[in-house]
């Protein structure tokens, strides 16, 4: 018998109809074509790999700080290297060298008046020159700017110069002054009379004095005036001293008299010992001068000729002459020496050496030479009332009239000279034939 269910009847709305189930239509499968990425497909594989997104690494500030630190340390290292090189090239210090260079800025005008009655010496140092008179020590740029002028007050003043400083001492007195181009650096007094002195590019200087116990004493000081070394000679008198450009060595010449003739000696000394590293005996003559202008070695001039001694290995280059020495001048390009006959000052032999002592040229020259200079390898000289530029064979390349009374010259430019008298300085231009 069929089963009947009782319908629920809402009395208000009537019978409730049964709910019908919704019919769900299955979605049609769509065919989507996929194009795989070239990066994700490998050759010879039987399956495809889903493309992956490239990962990005976010860098923090730590690596940036490390990079900046490395740059800072590298920059500091470069600065230290540059300072070390400048210290070697500019041994008296960067600040002082900058001061020297800035002192050359500016100009003046020729003719220049000198407050003196007697000009004793003039030394050319490239872009400027010194003039020593009986009352003043003066420095001028090649452009005629007066860098300074000081009253020295010495009875017998002697001038020694280097690339960086000048030393003036009272020979036979007990005072000396040291200058750079900005100011007077030091005034020093000695207990005994000064015989001679010298100053180097490094600022190191040596003072030779007489002594109660010895024939002479050599004292060496650094640029800060601290004593580095002292050397005494018991029997021989030191008459010349030269300090190496780096200030680490000195050369001295000594002499004594025996049986009416002079005997000399050259010693090269370092500061670790009183025993010379090198000694040369020179019989029958004096050593008239030692010159340490060039870096490689020092020059010595005697009655027998000229010698150049290297600071490093003491190797000697020698030139012999039968004439007597009259001038020794060093400048850019070499050293020029004039020998002449004692009985005839117009009979001259001019010899030019390279900075390493190599003979560059030699020739005879007729005329009384008042002064001679070498600059850029060229020879300039004053003879009577004329100035000349000479060739390697002694021929006149250029000349100019300079008037009477010129005692010293300083090259100040291409074919230009400062002609120095006892009371003034004038500029003269050397001209070739056909240029006048």
C-alpha cells in the first residue's frame, strides 16, 4: 500500500510546496593555450616548468658604509704618499716652500737703487737672486720685486745660499743669520770666531769656528737649530765646508803650512762617526772653495784645477789646469770655471762642466772678465762695459752695452740680465747681430 505523507499546511498561506533542487550545469572546459617562458624551458625535457619570478636582494646600509670607508682609507693613503713625496722634494716643509713661492708673486721695475756703497756678492737662484752689500742683504725676484732687504750689521759679511734659505755670517766675528724668502728664521751667536759656514736645501747648516782646544771645530745643526754633529780638527784648519742637499753628509777642506808651502786635505764625513768616509790629500796647494750647488756631488777648486766628488760613492771627476782659478759659478745646466794667467788677466780659459762633472766645453777667451754665470747651460759674462752670451766655442752669440761699474750679473730671462753695480741694478737685453 502506498505511503502517504501528511502535508504541512500553513493555515494562513496554505500548504507548503516542497523545494526543488537546482540543476547545476557543468561549465564547459575552455582550452587555454600556454606559451612557456624561454628561460623556464630546458631543451630535451619532457615537462614544462612554471616561470619563476626573479628574486630581488635589498641591500642595507652596512655595505654602503664599508664602501665609503674603503674610499676614505684609499684617499688618505694617496694623501700620505703625496705628502711623503713632497717632504722629500721640499725638505724644509710644504708650508715654508709655499711661503717662498708666494713671496715671488708680483713685480717691480728696473732700475733698482741699492742703499750701499759696495756690492760684495750676488747669487742667482733661478726665479730670484740675492745681492749682498756692505750694509744689506737683499733678495729680488727676476721681475724686479724686492722680496726683502735687511740690515746685517756685519763687518765682513759672507753669503751662502741654498734652494730654500740663505745664510749670512760675519767672518772673523761670532754672529750669523738665516733667512727664507718670508722672514729671518734665526740669529745665532757662537762662542768663538766664525771661519766659514754653509747651508743645504734641507735647511741643515754647518758653522766652522776657531777653538781654544783645537785648530777648528765644525758644528752641524738641523733646520730646527738642533745640533746634529760636531767634529774637531786638532792640527789642521778647516777653511771650507759643504753640506749635502739632504743634510746627511758634510765635506770639509783642511790645510796646514809646512816648510813654506801649503798642504791640503778633503774629508767627507757622516754623522755616525768622527772617522772620515773618504779622504784625499792634496800637496802644495790650498782648496779655495767647496761648492754644493748640484745634488749629485760637491765641487772643489784648487791651484791644480777642478774636481767634482760624488756624495754617494765618492767618485771623483778631475780637470787639470796650468792657469790659476779666478771664478767658480754654478747654475742650472752646470758649473763654469774661469782660469787665467796670473801675469795677464786677459788670458782666460773658460771651462763648462755638467752637473755630474762631465766636461761640456772649454775655450780660450781674451778680455778682463768681471763676472760670469751659467743658466740653462748657456754662458753669460761681463767684460769691460759689455755683456755677452757665449757659444760652446767661445763665439759671441748676443751682446749688449752695460756701461761702467757692473760687477755682478744674474740671468733673469731669455737673453735678459740683471746688471748689478755698487749702488743699483739695471736690466739689459742681449741682442744678436742685426737685431739692434
